[in-house]
């Protein structure tokens, strides 16, 4: 069992509480790339740079501001074919990567189609998120504390003692929570599908230590 569920030298009661808050996503991040291979480096740079311009224009037509588009610097590397007995030099591959943040989710499919037609020939994925994650995290943390106190009260009642003051509060990292403690959470799930947003789950976990009062 994970050591984060325990407090050294117990002095009362320690309980773990977790909660999930689910909501509908209000933004999407598309990750796409342009990859072009040409015999000469200058040609690879030229065609890739032109495709970057077309992708930018396609996004502007959809009202996506430049600030919502993160573009990598153009990268260049040699490309080889290892399919035969001997490796064969194919050319120079130039790559540009985009991360596009989109607020109009109803337009997501058409934006993706237009970006691909403009020259983004590799789609690395679409991630959904929510802009109010900070507020949702705070709500989940309050609910996690409530869940921990409820558990502590049950244990104290069963043991014939009363709860004293809270003397220890330990936050459980959300990444650790999703890996180890998902079964303790409560609340909705997330949808799956190519372009189906489903629900965003924001999780929180807490380890509470409380003193005990006899009688």
C-alpha cells in the first residue's frame, strides 16, 4: 500500500479523502505537424514555410487569433530508407509543429479539416480542457476534505471516541491521485472518441490528521 496514506508516529486518526468534479470542456488543443521531404535543404525549408503560412491563414479565416497558435521553429534532418539491404538516402525532412487552442468547439471538425488541407499532414491528437480548472480544483479540494471528515467521524463513532482538532493536512498531488487513488474518488467519467469532448474530471485528494478525545 502507498506510504502517502500513513503518518509517522500516529497520535490520533489519519484519513484519506478524495473527490472528482466533472464539467463539460470549453476549449480544445489540436496538435498537428507539417512534414515535408525534399532532395535539397533549401527546397524542404521553402515548401514547409509555405505550408506554415497556409495553415496560419486557414486559422485566421476561422477567427483563431495568432496568440492561440503556438508554432515550433522549423527543424531539418536527414531522412533515410532502411527497407532494403542497404540504407538509402531519401532527402531532407523539414518539420513544423503547431499547438492550436480553439474555443469554438462546434467548429473543431471543420477547423481540423481545413488545417490538414492547408498542409498539416500529421495530426498528433486533440485534447479537451476547461478554462475554469483552478476554480474546479478548489471545489474538488473542499469536497475531498468533507469526504475525509465524514470517514473520520464514522471511525470515531465506531471506536467510541470523539474527534478533536485537525492537526495535520497533507495535499495529495493530482497526478499521484489519478494513478493510485482513482477508486476512492466520486463523480462522473470522461467520454472517449475521436472528436467527442465527453467530460473533464478535476480531482483532489487530502490526508487529514485529527486528534481523538476519549468518552
